């Protein structure tokens, strides 16, 4: 049964002492799927996230001719065990100029960027498209780099949709600017060994950018000749539960913990628990990745003003996230000042509001977390969490130790059962 169009979160009276499991990392899962396809043998991905973004990648690879076996994960309902038959250099052929092989990526930025580079290594013509929002999101930096390597990519706007003329590996070098998205560099690096590419990286920390470092670390650890890889839990998804425990705790402690918290150093958002309570300044570039949105959402409950900086990249993701967060918080009574790519948020009393999510999973999850403390917060289109965390509202509502035990109401004020809270 699908989630209703609007739900209201009933605040908890205190912080439960529970340990929550969260699904696997989306960023690692989609990187691992590309590397598994390029592997020279069978690869098993354990603890892989099973959500809209990863399903898009699986279906695209299947359409290209890769065999991928999907099995349940007994330890986490939001995960799957994926068996991928890697084909090494034998990337399946595409279509023709008259009839390209069509692939659809929805609003999955990782799939859009990674497949754009990956398809250059094939033989034939591919047309890659997505949702209306994905057609607005940046792609030019990656396209320019691939053209510099000698590949033909047709696009009227240097965004999706694109037509890619795959010609296989071609030794060369390029530079890519990751000011708009580090995924441009990751896309190239994932395919660089087979493509025989030398990649120079400019902007936002270059090769030391956290998500670029994740890519290089995963490439080094990956069983490229076949084997298995355990995918760690998603730190961005875990941030909502660390935040919930913090804002519900009378002494600012951390009664809610997340099981198997990642310690590899691959995910910048693994630093989120260490950022609680919030300091006076938090940088998206230096301190947190996607979980900076979680920090912004709970900042009005902090005991000090908090300034969030370097937020520009949030404007070109699933929605204009800076505007979405600022608008939602102001509607809840928060004092928020926007200046360039900086938000200053003052502590203060909040009240309920109906939150527009703009079909953005992280906006929905951020304000749902705030709703565990602030009465009257209603989330529109909660099903958008299917993008990366389909079981999110079930985790919020399930009784301990599997969840936080919160009550969710539909728009008529009737309590929702757990089977009504899955974003299928």
C-alpha cells in the first residue's frame, strides 16, 4: 500500500534508546555496480541499497546486457545482495544512429553521470535521458571532458538528454572541473583503467574532494577479478537518526545510535555524529556532505546561531535545496538569513507547517526528523523518499529496537500502520 500524499509526524516525548539499522550507501552501491560490470568475473555486492536510484542503475545495466541477480538481505529490508556477472572489456554493443539504445535514469545523478562515461567505452549509439529535473541538472563539465578524450556526445544544452557514440577505450588525457558536481570526476575515474584515460581534476578540492576520494578508495579495494564486496551503511541516511536522538535528548546526548556505523573514511557524512551539538559554523565543502541538510533542519533548535557556508552545490541537485530548506524553516517560524551561498540560522521557537518537498527525498527526511520534536509538521509527497531510503518512515514508526516508535497520521488525522509507510 503506497504512502498517502500527506503525512503528519506526531512528536515523541523523549528520546528512545535504540540502535537503528539503515540501508547501504547509495553512493557506494552505484559506484560498485559500474566497477562490477567492468570486472573480469562474478562479483557479489553485499548490503547493497535497493532504492529508486540503485534500481535505475541495475535496470540500465540489464538493458545493456549484464546479468544481475537480486536476492533479499536478511539483515536489512532496504538492502539486497546483488550478483553481477562482469564482462571486463566486453561492454555490450549499443544501437545505431537511426535507432540508439535508449536508457532512462530518472533523477539519479550518479546513474546519469557514471553511465555517460561508461557508455563511451561501448560500441554503438546510446541515448541517455531522465526526468525533467535531471534534464536541468549540470552535465557540461563531464561532457566537455569526454569530448576532450575524443568521444562524440550530442546534446543541445550539454545536459541530458544526450546521444553518446561509443567507440571503446581510447588512450588520452583530459581535465574536468567539479565545481558543480564531484560526480563528473568519479564517472571518469571509474572507467579510466579500461579507457586508458589520464584525468586531471580542478575545483572544490580536486582529487581530495570527499566523494572523489571515496571513488579512488573503492577502486583500490574492489575485487576487479571477481569476488565479494560488503557495502557499508549509508551515513547520509543515518544522519536523520543521530539528529533525532540529539534533538529529543534532554541533555543533548546521543541515545539513538546507528548500527555498523562506517569507519572506512569513504563517507564524509560519517562525521555527522561528531558535529553534534552543532558548532557556530558548518561548511558543506569541509565538514559534511548531504547531511549538512540534516544539520540545517535542526539548527533552529540549537543553543547558538549557526552559519552554514559553501552551499552552492545544493542549488543544482534534486531541487533547489537551499531555497527549499530556507522556505520550509521560515514557514515553521525559524529566523533564517540567506546571503549568497550562506545560511545564518538563529535559535528560536518553532511551530508546525505543511512542508513542500519538491519531490526531493532529503527535504522530506530532514523535515520529518524535525517533526519528531516540533508538533504539527506535515510532509507533502512523502513517497519521494523511495529515491534513496524507501523504508525511512517505517524506521521512524516501528517500535524499538527496530525503530523510533513515532506515530504517523494521514491527512484526516488517522494513524498509519507500518505497511502503509513503505515508499514502494
